[in-house]
């Protein structure tokens, strides 16, 4: 019934959909296109009147362009309407309209031509006498198309309303009939379920109260009979299960008691083992600390030995640089001594030259004195010569004085040169002795550096060995700690096992008590 109702509803919905599509694509589409035709005709008439009455050239051109656009719109709408024709009456009106279009267009073109060539009055006269009688039938046919489409839409709407009312009546009647039949079936089905279910509830209640001795036999082939068979199998399985649980509980209690005793012995052994491992771990920990201290001291000694080696190498390098510097200084002192000696020799040569200059000055002085005497004898005639002689004598005296001063300076330079030569010789001897000491120090530092290098290598080996020993000791310590932790965990597990075995024994007793509440035989 429900399937039939659904198929009928789908059929009626399909018919309503067809009516809606007829209205949408037929009547409404035709009405819209016909209204566009009517609008184009009215707009053409308006633009024609505006074209023949205006005197403005710009407005005239605009009206002419608008007329061309409206004519194109009318032609397109006329072609489009042919696709939505839905009845013979509509097709007849459309054909009559197309027959009127040709003379109507000719008259419209003639109005425009006369307006351009003969003037407004001639165009207006032709418009009223010829174009208007042709325009009215065209407009009437378009309005007739609009009327036909509206009538078709109204008719389709009435058919859809009638179809909806029929569908509503049929569906309502079918639903009432289905409701009555559903109530009858539900009442009968309820009666077939309630009685067997009540019997099942009684058996389940007896099982809940601990009575497993009642059995239930029901005749039938429906699901209720299957339920009763399931209850009977459940009761039988429950009886067997409880008997097995009772036997297992007795065995479990005995095994739990034995396991508790064994666990207590194992727990005592584990506690003793834990104490011994704790002592061993403490001893290894102390040994690890001592080995680490030795390793740290060896590492510190190795570091200090490396520092000493570095310092000795740096000292040896410094001594080598000092030896080179002293050798350079000794060479410089020797060169300076030779140069000062050469300077003393040069100063001696200057003294010889000064002796010659002094002799020349004395002779010049004598000559000037003689010239002055001769000028005095000559009287007035030798006065000028006497003046020159005085100047020459004065110059000779100054030369003698300068020579004496230079001799004094040279004497000082000679004494300083002699002292400098003595000092440089003493310095050269001291530099040579210092050089010998520096070379001895260099050899001693080379021996010290070699010894420190050997010490550094040995201390490095000692530090490495001590570090490896400390690492091994730490590994042993960690292993003992791990063993101790495992021993503690084992002891804790043994204690928990003992507790669990005791609880199992109690649970076995409680299980026997619970099983005793059921009646199985």
C-alpha cells in the first residue's frame, strides 16, 4: 500500500511538473515575448512621431537610430515567439501577424522617406491615413497573442489545481486506511509477544534468585521460541560453569596456600641477597671514589707537567733568542770599538792639520807685524797698507785662538775616544762571558725540556690508566646498583606475590560461598 501510495504520488508530482513547465516555457515565455513585441510597436510609433515632428537635426538622428534599434528588437522577438507557440489558435494568430508585417514595414519606411523629402505635413498625413490603419491590426494581433497565452496559463493552472485536489483526496484516504491496518497489526503482534516475554521474565527472575533447577519448554517456531531455547541453554551452561567454578575455587585455595609459603621463603632469601649486594655496592662505590681521586690527581699532575714542558720550551726559546741577541750585541760592540778607534785616528789627523794651520797663523801674524812696521816707516804713504796689515794680524790672532779652542775640543774627544774604546773592550769581554753563560743555560734547558717531556708522557699514561680504571669501577658500581634495584624489585614482587596468594586464598573461599548460593542439584 505504501509503495502504491508512493508511485501514485510520484506520478501526480510528475504531472504537476509538466504543468509548471508548460506555464514556464509556454504561456509565460509567450506572454513575455508578446509583451516585448507590443513594447517595440508602441516605441516605434512614438519614435516615428518624434522623427517627423522634430526640427532639431540631432534629435532627428537620435530618433532614426532608436527606430532602427526598435525594428531590430521587434524582428528578433517575432522570430523568438515562433519557438514557444503551444496551440493551433496561437499559431493562427501568429501567421496572421506575419502577413501584416510586410505592408506595415513598407508604410513605416514611406513615412520616414516622406518626412525627409516632402516635409512634416506630408509625412503626418501619410501616417494618419495609411500607416495608422496598418499599425492598429498589428498591435491587435500582438495583444491577441498576449490574451491567448494568459488564457492558456489560466487553463493549465486550473488543471494543476484539480490534479492537486485529486492527489490530496487519494493520499488522505490511503493514509487513514494504512493507519487502521497498522493499529490492527500492532495489537496482534503485541499479543503474540507479551505472553512469551512474561514467561521468559519469570524464568529470568528465578535465575536471578539463584534457582537454576527450573527448566522452560516452549512450543513454536517464532523468535520468542528461539529466545526460550536460548534461556534454557544459558541455564544449562550456567549450571555447568558454576560447578566448574566451585571445583576450581577449591584447587585455587590449595595452590594459593602453597604459593604463599614458597613466596615467603623466596622473600627471605631475596632480602638477604639484597643486603649483601648493598654492602658490595657500598665497597665498590668507595673504591670508585678513590680511583676517581687518583685519576683526578694524575690528570692534574699531567696538566702541570704539560704546563712545565710548555714553560721549559718557552724558556729554551727565550734563551736561544737571548743567545742570538748577545751574539748580535757582541758583534755590535766590536764594530763600535773599531769605529771609535778609527775616530781616534781621524782626530789625530785633525790635530796634525791644526798644527799646520797654527804655523800658518803665526807666520801670517809675523808678516802682518812686519808690514805694520814698514807702513809706519812709510808714513802717510803707507797708512792704507798699515790698516790692512792690522786687519790681517787681527785675523791671524783669531785663527790662532780658534785653533787653540779646536785643539782643546779634539783633546777632549781623544780622551773620550780612549775611554770609550776601553769601555767597549770591557763590554765586549762581558758580552762574551754572558754569551757563554747563555749557551750553558740553553744546554741545561734542553736537558730539562727532555726530562719534562718524559715526565709528561708518563703522567699522561698514568692518568689514562687511572681514568680507565675509574670508568671500569663506575661500570661495576652501576651494575651492582642495577642488581640491587632488581633485587629490591624482586623482593617487592615476592612480597606482593605473597600478599596476592593470601588474597587468592580468601577469594577462593568467597567464591565457594558465592557458588553455594545457587541451587544446581
